[in-house]
């Protein structure tokens, strides 16, 4: 698992956009953060966020979107409703079907369609513990500025023990706050 984090960090930092990357590990838990040179200035200007979190099942990512949305709202940020995002995804897929395109969903286009300044793109890798409780093994997020299509902030969490979705969302928005300075 640590190799995956190192590979992602190297990939994240190969472009000119990467000013700093911070890795923290405690026990069997790891957090890696990479931010663009102008992340603080750009992140402070963002007001409206859309959320697009994926995973093998749809319910846990939806709950993660809810948890992140709550923390963003508590920061005074506006969050586009899930219904509006899902409607935009449906419209986008219908248009691609008419064009006979095999292109996957473009999150930035969805962000534009719903009027968001930024879209948070996330992926969750979940497994089940012995007691059938879901366990988020890896969660990765990108904060993309829609207008410029630039990734301002990347965050990767690797967990060695179970964390609640609200705890993950709280840590994610805490990292956002730190990088807004």
C-alpha cells in the first residue's frame, strides 16, 4: 500500500503545478497532500463546489459526498445539490449517446454545467471487515478549479483502521483550510 502512495505522489508532483507535497504517516495510516504553487490564493476564491465521488458501490460515495458537503457548508461554502449534479451527468451521457461517443463522464464539464467554481473528484476503495462493516481502505480527492481546469489540491488517505465517513470528510476539509492560507 505504501508503494501505491509513493507512486501517486511521484505522479502528482511531476508537473510544474506541484509546489509542495506533504506525507504524514501514523501507525498504518498515511496521508499525502500535493498543492499547486497558487493553491492558497485560488482555493480562497472558490465559493461553489460540486462533488463527484466514485466507488465500487454507489451508496458509500453518496454518503461521503454528503459528509463533505456538510463540512463545506460549515465553512461557508456553497455546494451544488446531488440532484443537480446527477441531472447534469444524465444530460451529458444522453448527449454522448446521441454523438455515438464512448467517452466517459468528464467531471469538469459537469462542474461547468452546474455552475460550480470547483469540482471535488474523489475515489473510495472499500472492503468489508469480519463483522460485515464497510472499511474505507483508500480515499483520494482532487480539488479542480473548473474555469482553468487545473487541479489545485490532491489528497490521498490510506487507512490501517476503520474511519467514519464524517471523520474522513473533516480531515479533508481541514487540509483544504490549511491550504487556503
